[in-house]
C-alpha cells in the first residue's frame, strides 16, 4: 500500500504543480485531493522540496524513456521531432502546463535543489534535440540554417511558450505540428 500511496501523491502533486505551480499548492491541498492525512504525506515526503524532487526526478525518468521510445519507433528525424511535439500536445490537451516550464516560471521561488533539477531537465531536452537535429543535418533531412543548438533552443522555446499561451487562452489550435517544420526548416 505504501508504494501505491507514494505514487498517488507524486501523480497528484505533479498535476497540481502543472496546473497551479509549485508555490501555489500545499500539503493540505494534496491531502484533500488524495484523501489522506497530511501526516501520511509527511511520512513519504518530510518536506515539500522532497516531494518536488521526487516529482521532477520521476518526470525526467519518464521523459528519458519517451526519448528512447521515440528513437525506437521513428526512423526519420522529422518524425522523431513530431513525436516530441506530441509530448507537449498531450499535456496541453490534458489542461496541463509542461512541468519544466511551470517550474521555470517560478525559478526564483524554488528551493535550490529544484532549481538545479529544472536546469538539468532543460539541458537534457536541449541536448537530445541538438543531437537529433545534428543527425538530421548530417543526413540532409534538415537544412543547416542557424545550427542544431540554435534550432533546438528555438523549438523548445516555441513549444514551451505555445503551451503557456494555449493554457491561458484555451485555444486548441495554438499547438500545431507545423511548428516543428517551421523551426527546423527556416531557422
């Protein structure tokens, strides 16, 4: 039961972080949402930073697995980039902000450990995208343009930003797969 409770706490707290922000939810909110006492939450996560760290580490692991799945299922770079786009789209369709962006919006209010994890998370995504784009440039699937790192930065920035605009406006058309092609072909 403890494993199930811990997983439920992580899942529910992640949704709270992606809809309200790290600083805007409390253990009281989490207690009510999961249906357990605050003392039980403290048993699993003595501090909110411990909980936040577990959430981000779990999320990073899931994203790494998704990167592996994308690479295994899609042979072409553009198809891989479109699958990466779908990660953003699925969160947006579910009414959730990207975790990385939600944390970055509160960077100065986050504990130092969560600031570092957020930076590592962005670096992980940028490094993966840069490698993917370099591969695409080498295979001539993607024009060189401004270079792989710049394209990776622009693509991630556009997807993160579009997710926030979509979340604020509830505009279902703001996240379009055409964004991927626009960035990689014209940047």
